[in-house]
């Protein structure tokens, strides 16, 4: 039993690490992409990205989780994972779901392109619809491996998929830059790159599956296929629960439809409006980085919530929920505040000018709100609520859309930044209200040491401001100088923030164990607390 538990923990850790690497790759490539194709090329790619991102999430997190749950259920009841009773029925269900998504996207592509005011994107939207047809096979393969507690192959396939995808996108951007090619091809290249990544990952998983031990088909007893149960799990875990991973993508989707038309109403010419959206999207890689670190470590505490919920122990359950939320709050708040302070220098380093800095600083608040919302939604799903968090996430999308229509014609991209922050704030309030109603007596921010938090935030902000004041005149306005200066600000600022939190005993040891290099961090925390 101990060996099995260790294997499960190591497998889950490997899958989490692969997810982190994939998310970092998925965020990092957009910086050279913008540098090579400019704000207009970045706008084109970002218009198509929400569809690409949604397809990737369904293939990485949505349907594989549903399939793995069904596979684990069969293993638990000593039922074989057979082709006739398992693989084929689930493949049919996923083909029907994704086939519907394909047809919806394929036939509505012309209307979408006309709606957003850029008919040249119709081809990219149509191509993107084919991504949904690749999802069923790769999802079944990943899900079966995970259901058998074999996380190695899904983890490697995830990283391999991202490496292929990122490489093709960057190579295409280089080609367009050198050959002065049609800049609209970058949107189509993003789709082809994702297809290639999924295809290579599928081949990798197929080879791994062929090498795996096979069951003796003669010993398999034929049973009735539980179609209704399969459909329910595929819909709830595959589609509904995966919306938790799509919060930022849905916000970007609202911008796809509303930002450029409303920027034109604000007074910008069509090309200028497109470039302005490209400027607004500059912060997306940084938001993704922040949200990854603001929520991923906190999400590692959610299994404890699930366990306590199953044990029906309200006291430990409340403590686990409070620790997960407060941990996400600490990390995400530090990332948001730090980014706001150093964003002028970061904007120049990454994108060669300070365009849109004020609006992007407002948008940086989204790191905190999105991270806490993702953690809260994951907790709700952990205690058995799937449709309510999904409804709140969709509500945030609608609010963002409406506020864009109101704010952007008046304030430009600053209005869109405000719309994003307000919609995510409403989402947090809805999620917290649901948690309080579901778990009476819960005090979500009870574990937050507000004194330690204020000291850490003030100390980090003061440190960064002093360093910027002292060193900025010495740093030449070049990317080479900034390439050393900005990482120094990020690393030293994060160290000051973490040290002050540790010094004032803000974290519990359970929270510290969720951090990378936890043994070192725990020892550092003990020493800092003694000073």
C-alpha cells in the first residue's frame, strides 16, 4: 500500500511539474512572437488564441480527467478497461461532443470574422475548428494512462506537445520577419503548430500504449455499457469543470469580439485599433506567469480538501480550505504588486517601449483576482460542485463583455483593463459567497496574517522603489542592460517579500511544504522566525 501511495504521489507531482513547464512555455513564446511580428502580428495571433487555448485545455485537463476517473472506477471494481466496454463508447461520446464544437466553429467562422471587424481572420478561425477533431483520441489515451496511475507518459506528451507547438510558431514568426511575409499567416501558423503538437503527442502515447502490458481478452466478461454515466462524467468533468482552467481565456475571448470595434468607436483607425489591442495583450504572458505561480502551489493543497470532505470532518475541512485560499492570496498578491512596480521597465525590456504601461498596471491586479478565483473554484469542484462555479465563470465573461461595451468607447484600453478587473472581482465575490453558503462557519481569510502581509508588501514595494531610484540612472536604456536589471529586480523583490512573510510567520508548515524546494524554505522560515 505504501509503495502504491508513493507512486501515486510521485506521478501526481510529475504531472503537476509538466503542467508548470507547459504553462511557462506557453507564456514565454509570446514575447519573441510580439518582437518579431509587432503589435499587429500579436493582435492577429491573440484573436485566434482563445480557440486554440480552449482546445488545448480540453485535451490536457478536461477530457483526460474525465476519462481517468472512469478508468479508475473500473479498476477499483476489478472491471477490465476493454475496447468494447470502455475505449469505444467513450471515444464515441467525445467525438459527438467535439464534433458539435467543430461544426459550430467551422460554420460560424465567417460570422465571427465579420463581427470582430477583420474578415481576413476567417481562414484562421476555420482552421482552428479542426483542433476539436483531434481531441477525442489524445484525451482517451491520456485519461487511460492517468486512470492506471501512470503519469509519466501523459506528462512527457504534454511537454512534447508544447515544445513542438512553440518551435513552429517561433520559426514561422522568424520567417515572416525575415521574408516580410503576410503577417496574417501567424494566426494560421498558431493553429497548424497546435495541430502538429497534438499529433506528435498522440503518436508518442500510441507507441507507449502498444508497449504497455495487454489484458487477456478471453478472460474479459462482457458487461452492459453504462452510457448515461459515461456521458455525465464526460460533460461534468470534461467540459464544465475545465472552465476553471479557462477563466483568463474567456476574458480574452470577450476582448476578441468587443475590443477592436469599441476602440474604433473610441476614435482609433482600424489598423491603430488592432495595434492597440496588441499592446493591451502584451501583459497576457505576464498574467499567465503570475496566475501559474499564484494558483498552482495553492491547488496542491486542494486534495486535502477533497479528503476532509469525504471524511465529513468540518473542522479539518474548513482549515484546509482557509489554508489553500490564504496561500493563493499571499503568492498572487506579491506577484501582482511586484509586477505593478516594475512594469515600466519590464515593458521596455520585453516589448521595446512603454506603450500602454498604465493600463497594463491596472490589468496586473488580475493576477490576484484570477488566482484566488481559480483556487476557490477548484475547492468547490473538490467538494462536488461543478455547475455552479461554471455558471459564475460564465457570468464573469458576460460582465466583461458588457463592461467593454460601456468603458472602451470612453477610455480605450484602460477601460478594458477596468472591465477585466471588475469582472474578476465579481467572480471572486460569487465564488466566496458560494463557499460560505456551502460551508457554514467558514472564514476564508482567517489564515491570512494581515500584519505580516502589509509588512511584506510595503517592504517589497519600498525596496523596489529605492533600487529603481538609485540604479535607473546607471542603467543604459538598452535591452542588454535591462536584461540584467529587470531579472535582478524580480528575484530580489520576490526574496524580500518571501523573507518578510517567513520572518513574521505568515505561512503554516503545510503551506511551505507546497512550495518548490520546500525543505530549504521550511528551514529558512524557521531561521527567519528566530531572528
